C-alpha cells in the first residue's frame, strides 16, 4: 500500500498558539515544510494564495491560451470548464474582474463545444456548463446571458427525460444532474429549478435504488455492473446528493440506513472498499475510499444530527491523515481532494486539529508538489492542468484555504 502515498511525517498537531509565538528553533533548523507548519494561519494563507494565483495563470496558459482558445474537452473534470471554475474561485477571492471576464469567455466556448452532447451532469456534462455559465453571468450582472444559460439548462432537463438508460451515479447520471440543480438554486436563487422538477429525478433515483437494494441495504446502485460504494460512481455520492433534496420521512430513513450499511463495509484499517465484495484496501481517494465517504458522512452528521455519522466521519479522516498524502496532486484522486476532508470536519466540529491538518496537507503541496512531479516521484495527472486531476485542483484548494469556513470540495459540497 505504501507505494501509493508518502509517509506522513508531519506532527499530528501544532497549536496555533505555538505558531503565533514564532518558529521554534527545531523548525527553523529544519526543512522548508517544517517552517511552513509553524507559520501563523493567516500568514501561511497569504503565501498559499500567491502560489495559487501563479498556478491559476499557468493553468489558463496551458489549457486556454496555448490551445488557441479552442475547446476540445469542455468538461469540468478534465477540460476547459475546470479552468473557468478556477477563475471564478479566484475572482471570488481577489475581486479581479479580469478573471471573471476570462471565465465568461471560456464558458462561452464550452457552451458552443458542448452543444449536442449526451453527457448531462455537472462534472462531465452540459448541465455543468449551463450552471457555471449562469453563475458567471450573475456575477457579471448580465441578465441576458443568465437567461440564455437557464434556458439551455431547461433543455438539458428535457433531454434527460428522453434517455432510458441513464445511470444514477454522480459523474454521468441523474445524481450529477441533480447536483447542478442544487448549485443553481444556491447561487442563482432558490426556486431557479423548481422543487417539482427535482422531485421527479429524486423519485427515479429512490425507486431504482430500492429495486436493487433489497436485503442488507435499502438503496443500492450499479455502474458498469458493479455496486460501487464511493463518491464518484457509487452509493456515497448518490446519498450525498439526496441529502440536499426534500425527502419524505421514509426516504430519509432509507438514506440513513444505507449510510449505516456503508459504514459496516469498512475494512479493519478504517478505509472503505470501492465496491461491494471488494477485498482491495488500496484506494484512499475522493472517488473511491475513505475521503469521499468521509465527506458524505460529515454531511449526514450535519443533516441528521447523528453522532454515529460524525464518529464515522472522524474515523475516516484518520485514514486520510495516515494514508492520504497520495503520490498524486489532484482533487479526484490526490492530496488536494483529500485535504477537503479536514476542512469539512473543521466546519462540522470546530476542532482546531482539523484545520491544522488541512494546513499541513496544503503546505505539503505548496512546498513539494511541483518539485516531486518534476522529479517523477509524484503523478501530475493525465491532464496535468485540469481541475480534477492536476494543478488546477491544487490551485483551487490553496485559494479555498483563505476562507476555510467557506471551503467546499468542487462539484460535491454545496
């Protein structure tokens, strides 16, 4: 297992009082990472922000400027929409209107490139283009453009109704479209997507889950013939989306019982299998394993106010701390994504230890990621500047560190 992650040799916790007291002699004499860990949080975040802005400019050059401003991959996951999403995050942090204007330009190109696409979700499909486009239009106070994207979104909704074999998972299925609906209602205004429209898809997801979930788990789903349990393609991701919906009491009970089933599947190590009956305890990723499940359990603890879910989320976070310094940089299956687990637990519990652990993982990335990628010891992603696989996700995380109470895993946490 160890070949998938770097040993975590950082202190389990450094109180902020120790950091604000100044860098102790042992850290001053140590390496650059140790010195970062003893920086006061605000001072560190200023360093991280500057690093993120440099990365953001590099991402734009590589994914937009050098391509001649042409879009081949429009998706949020690995394509140009991810660069636009990062630019919007940068605009929200810095109020740099040039970032907003450039994001809008890239989204327009993604809009054209995604016309006729059969992919309908936020992360990989056209509903993401329309939803992010609507947010950019609202931030730009462009009512005409906002109406355009909302009209296009409605057409995606009509398109989905004609697809008979649409899966239910997050990346390519109904849950991924429902997440787009929640995104619009949060950022454009409650009721932008009607509750009746969302109810239609909730009913389909619940009905499908009950049909397959006979026995030990009330809700279950398949993706390519496997009963996945994680965030990207499996049960944890679908339940995460459902918890933002208006559910009937019996549907809520099914969601809670399904979450408890997921908890029972964990390995003795505390990590989670990627699918039912999997015996491989290797993946500590958002897409498969403890990180994605931890985010879902933290959400469940908030929604249902259930101590069992909070304890299970905390246990999963321990796995991430011990095995989550992956030899990859991205948010889907890398250190950047795993860091969001600690930010979510900090929001949920208010415990300083979780904020420190987010600080530690972010400091590791800032201090070592680009060097380790250059030396071949760390995988920069098959699309090395993308939001979900590469440096785009790292830049997003480092910007999110500035306001930890507002930090959210992109396209997963609202």
